[in-house]
C-alpha cells in the first residue's frame, strides 16, 4: 500500500512514518524538509501532488492551530484531491466544549475555540466530500523522550519558567506510539465515520505534569498550578478500542517510572 502522510515533519506525522515499515510511505512536509519527502501546501496545488504520488491511502496529520484556512480549507482540498484513496483525518477533542460526561463518538461537535471550530468544519467537509473517510479524534499526545509539548512545558516550569498548569483542564492523554500504531491499523480497516482514539484515563493538566515530573526525576510539588477556565473534555474511546489490536494505554501506565 502506498501511504501518503501529511505533516511528516511534525510530532505525530514523524511517528506514523517511523512505524509504517510495511508500507510504501510518501512523507510530505510544508516548510521543514524530511528525508524522501514531498513538499505539499494544502492551500496550493494539491491535485498535482496527489496525481504524481497516486496514494492508496492518506493520513492527514498536518495542522496549524492558528490558521483556519490550513486546518479547515486545507483538509477539504486534500479530501477532494485524494477522493479515490482511503482517507484518514486526524482530528481533536477540542471539537467539544466542557462537559461533566465523556463524549461518545456519536456526539455532535460543540467547539468553543477557533481551532476547535476549524477542526469541526474540517470534519464536516471531509465527511461530505469523502463518505468513506475516517475521522480519528484524539487528545493530548505525549511521548517518552521529552519531545511532546506537555513534557517540554513541565520541564520548563520545573526550571522556573513563568506559567502554571491548569487543574480544571481535563483530557485523555495518549502515547504518540499508541496513536500512530492505531492510525495505521485503522487505515487498513474498513472503519468509516468517527473514531475516538484517546487514552482511557482522564487527568488534569497538572496531574499530567506531575506524572511527567515523577518519571523524569523532577519535583512534582514544585510545579505551579492554577484552576484556569473549566474545560473537562473526555473522549469515550471504548468502541474503537474494542476494534483495535493496538492497546491504548492509560497515561499513568505509560508515564510510570521505569
């Protein structure tokens, strides 16, 4: 299978490419070149790139949080160009607002941020353009080598950088390797529609930072905290987990000190 991966220079896309050893992988990038990569501007001549590569499947992992056109319009343009390929759009839990209960895969988006609104628009457009597409919503993505945003922030705060971790911002973190493996598995499945691919354990940003601190030998009690705006967003991934052979580990497990 020829697999085109967008955002291959990014955190998630890079891991998807690394794990896709059984595929004919074509990584794409926008501004930071990658080995063997093809430059792709989702707001440019997307069709020419797709016609040249002729992928069997596309995992669209590229995003820009501060750019509606790239996030929403870009996803739609790519879906049009790759309408004959298997199409997987990586989306986010912030298509939802705060709720006391977990969000099922059947829940309608209710974003409260511009980025969440752009991702919700991308989901709607992709599903209309490409009825057999899969929308894979995920949450905070964490690594084991201090390359994720959460790890870098924790280390910065522990070293005295101004800021704080929110106690009222709750998510379901997922390990980048678990997520990338699950995305590859879903790409070769016949699953369509919405799939939640997040960790099974909900924690606050502060709790996440404390887990990282303990793993890395930092003082968790030194991390500054503040309530922040209440944002409790939990993805219910039980249905998708039942279909996967990939196990989505809870955050307290994959951040446990070795």
